[in-house]
C-alpha cells in the first residue's frame, strides 16, 4: 500500500487568486439546497462545536462536514473573538482542511479567512436575491470590517443599487471604508441614518447588543444579519425579530447559537435551502431577516473549489 501524498498548503494570496464569486455563488446555492434536504448521502454536518477560550474572550469553532455523493470531506477551524474597541488583533481567524474520505489523509490545508469572508458574503447575497423586494434601490451596511468589505464587493457585483450607505462605531472607520472602496458609498453618522428607508440592510458587526432596531426598518426590507453568533449575543432587537419573517442557514444552528432567535423567541420560518428547493416560499413583499451563522458545508464546497482551481493551475505547463 503506497503512502498518501503529503498535503498541499494553499495560503491566502493563492486562495484570493483562484476564488471568484461567480463560481462560488452557484456552488453555495447547490450546497444550501442539499443541506436542507437532510439526506445523509448528500450532507453530514453536525452543529459546530465551539470551545470557549475564556482568557481571550473567544471561541474555537470546529466545523466538520462530509458530502458523500460529492466525495468531499473537510473541517474548518475558526477562532472568533470579542475584541475591544481599538484592538489591532483580528476578530476571526480560520483554516480549512480538506481530507480524502476513503483514506482519511489530509489533502490540503488552506487559509480560511478569504473563504470565510467570501462564502459568508455570497450566502448573504443569495438571501437578498431570494428575499429582497423587487426594485430594491438602497443598501445599508452596518460595520466596516472584513465582512463589510466582502459584502460590499459581492452585493455591488450581483445587484445594481442606486445608493450604498455605511455606518460604523467610529467616524475614522467609516472614512477608511469609504476610501478603501474608492468612494461611491455614503458614510453615515448613525445606524439609524444609514438604515432609514433602506431596502436591504446587512449587519456585520462584532456587537453583542442590538445595533439594528425594528422601528427604523422600512416595511418590506430585507435584513442579512451576519454577526452575533453566540446564544447570548444580539445584533437585532426584539421588535425586528418579531415583525419579520425569519430565515436561517440552519435551523439547528440558529436554535443553538443565535441570540437574536433564541432570546427574542421568534419563530424560524425556513432555511434558505428550503426556498432554493421550493419547499418554502420567499416572502419578498414582507420584512425578512436572514439570520446567518455560517455552515461547514459552505466551507466544504468553497475549499473543494479552491483545491480544484489551484490544482488545475499547478498542473498547467
Ligand atoms: N455568519 C457567518 O457565517 C459569519 C462569518 C464570519 C464572521 N461572522 C461574524 O460577523 C461579524 C463581523 O466579522 P468581521 O470578520 O467583519 O469582523 P471585523 O472585526 O473585521 O469587523 C467588525 C466590525 O464591527 C464593528 N463593531 C465591533 N463591535 C461593535 C459594536 N459593539 N457596535 C457596533 N459596531 C461594532 C467594528 O468596528 C468593525 O467595523 C463578527 O461578529 C463575526 O463573528 C459571521
Ligand atoms: O461560520 C463561520 O465561519 C463564522 C465564523 C465566525 C463566527 C460565526 N461563524
């Protein structure tokens, strides 16, 4: 029996150079649909294990996934932290490991930060594609970090909003963000100013208390809520959670990890995959919240895509 090849290492710049939203989006739609069918030959994905790193006010999330029919076995390791204002340490660090399901050896170790930034934003964009009202014109982004940038990139690539607004806790962060995307974004002095009248609202903050209040939100708006991924963390208030039709990536994930779902007592109406599969309706004309927690299957298909494209590039003469 021959030994397995040693794993390849695919680091940040290489991931960035091969991963494109136009390739990622259809694979993620397919993965969300497969996940929601709960067929173990398609996806086995337990709710993530989160090991508390109490001393550092963080968690190590472990996100194993097996896609039998597709022959994909992976796990992401993601450490995420509650950072003090002004901290220069990253809030999220991730690595994705791809394994051979038959032998069990590791095929690739890859940077998970670009994957996390891009697949999360792409899934939010899928939620908007499915759930925003027709003729949506104004996009508001709360937060100006890594996810704010990836969300800005894919939302402006996939849709044509007439106006994009951004808000963050400090004026400096807002200005830096506006500069980094080369203008074309309106910096706002308050969250309320950013979201009043907006058709689509993305929340991508590290907050553990509500930053988005239902009384500011226009009826029929779509909210993609990406932060607050612990059962006692919030980004949205009860007014919004109770007045909106709530969608999630994973029901089990939301009921064990989302403070916005658990503490508001709001009912989860459907998973995005249910809408993709046609088993639950897209309530486009109502106020909708997509509560994103992030799923291993999203990382699995992203990592496989990176691996395939990287391999094709390496073997080219
Ligand atoms: N759903 C998912 O799949 C998923 C994936 C990755 C990250 N996340 C979460 O998304 C959030 C953003 O991640 P990121 O990588 O962009 O982090 P980041 O640190 O790069 O950016 C966080 C942003 O939130 C702002 N912020 C922090 N605390 C705040 C507060 N109390 N009130 C208002 N604004 C505040 C910061 O100023 C910054 O603009 C985090 O909560 C992270 O855990 C979710
Ligand atoms: O699914 C993820 O990748 C993220 C990482 C940060 C915390 C929430 N979940």
